[in-house]
């Protein structure tokens, strides 16, 4: 299982990355979250907003920062 | 519509705080309370509404729509129009620029979108409605759309494609199917609320600071103070305020309340509008971000053409009002 936050390096992207790391830690998934600022990945997926959160390569969140509980639910659901 | 709020602010400032209605501090505090309450209520409402629109019309759908056929120039209008309903976060300006171009949307249309999007967003509209009223709000939105169309059209006609960073043309995008699973209505209400509140929460501090500065100007700067310096007859006022505004980095949330007070003290509407549009629409940090995807020459043309069009709008506003 791999979670990746892809962003253009802005504040919102960092916020999502930090949140994702915390949530993954709570779920016992250490070091599962990666950060990338390669926007070509975003475009290749057919998306145009940043940040994007992918789980095993599939985008599950685009351009928004969810609440902690929401993110927990999303990650556990796609586990 | 806002009459009860005025009563409440009067009560807080003149009865609760026992301030003198004719004093400077009394006038500033009353102005601050009234504007803050009004704007916060409007922000919450409009951000909720926009969360609904965004949910049903994500930017990927807009891109697919624009890329779906040949529009024969009508797409400058569409790009500009869609820019007004899409929230703009500078985080997304690069993926957006690249994503539009790789979907083969023309460069000029991409610019139209990129120009209008930060100028007209829900926050700007709320502040305009709350502080300037419906008529000026509508005129502002129309001018912003025209600005996006004109600037995008000129940039498109200049055939600047070769000044876009080359790697962009190699990137392939694909049309994505936006699958919104049918969520129960109860859950949607919560999602919209959370999404809208997130935006309100993030900008509220800028709005309050802007209103506070505006309130100080309102209470302490003499009426028509600026009229002697920045009159309509001074033809340099519009270009000067546009150029001064470019290095300033602020979002619409903080600038508009200050502008309202400046106008009240005698700054002509068009001059103030040029200042505001240049602050919000053209900024050095944005230029640094865009530098990653376009060569210096294109960036220079982009700022130049948008800047000139902002000045034209300023002059027109000064003529009309």
C-alpha cells in the first residue's frame, strides 16, 4: 500500500502531506506516505488541480484538504 | 437587508461600549463591527453555495468541455466565464496551465481562464456585494470577464506558443471520467459545509485585517482627503496605481475593504479598481510560479498586456462614475 501526495510545492500541498502522514501513523501505516512535486504525474492522470492524494496510484482526493476523520475513512476504505 | 446588523452594531458600539457616536473611535469601531458581521455572514453563505457548484462542476469537467470541440473564438468568452466560477488557488495555477495546454486548449483561452479566475472569486464577489452594492458588483464582474477575454485574445493572436516551456508539449493528458458516487443528501450537506467552511476559515483573518484598516481610514482620515492628490483629472493616477500594485501581494479578501474606505475618502472608483485588479490579478509570487512553465518573454507579455487592459478598465470606470 502506497499513499502519495502530489503537489506544486505550495502550502496547501504540505498541509495535506502532514495530515496524511499523521493519519497513516494513527492507522499503523508507518512511512506509507510519499510526497512528490512532479506535476506531470497530475496531468498524466487527467487532473488539473493540486494537491492530489493517490492510493496505490489511484487519485482519491483532488484539490481539497479533507478533515482528519474523512481522510481516515478514505484511507481505511482503500486499504 | 442588513438593517438589523446596523442596529446590532450601533447597540454594541454606542450602548455596550458607551462610545460617542460623533467621535473618531466610535465611528471606526461601529464601522468595523458592522462590516465584519455583514461580510462574515455573506462569506459563509456564498462559500457554501460555491461548494455545491464545485461539487457538480469540477475544473476537470470544464477542461473536457473546452477541449471537446472547435469553438471559433467563443472559447475566450467561455474560458473567462468559467474562470469566474472556479476558485483560484495559486497552488493549482501550474497544473491548470499545463493541464489545459496538454488537452489542446489554445494558449489564449488558457490565459483568459487564468486571468479571470483570481479576479472574480466568491470572496471578491461577497466583498463587492457587501461593500459596494449590486450594481458595481455586476459591472466589476463584467469588466473582469472582458479583461480576461481581451488579454487572452491578444496573447493568443501573438502566437506565443513557442515561449511555453518545451516539456509541456510532451506531456499527455487524458479525459477523465468524473465519477461522483451518489451520496445520500444528508452526507452531501455535510461535505458542502466542510468544504465551504474550510475556505471561509482560511481567509477570515485577511478579511478582518482589511476591514480593520478600512475602519481606521473611515474614522481618522478626513473626508475627501485623497481628492486633492488623486483626482480624476490626473491622467497618471491610473497607470501609477496599477504599477504600484503589481509588487504587492495580497488577496482580494484583504484589499477590497481597504479600497472601499479609500473611495469614501475621495479616491476615484476607476483608479481604485485598477489598483485592486493589479494587486489581485498580477503578483510577483505568481510570476515566480509561472516562470517554471513559461519563458521570460511570455511572462513579460502576459503582465504587460494584462496591465494595460487593467489601466483601460480604470479609465473607463473613471469616465462612467
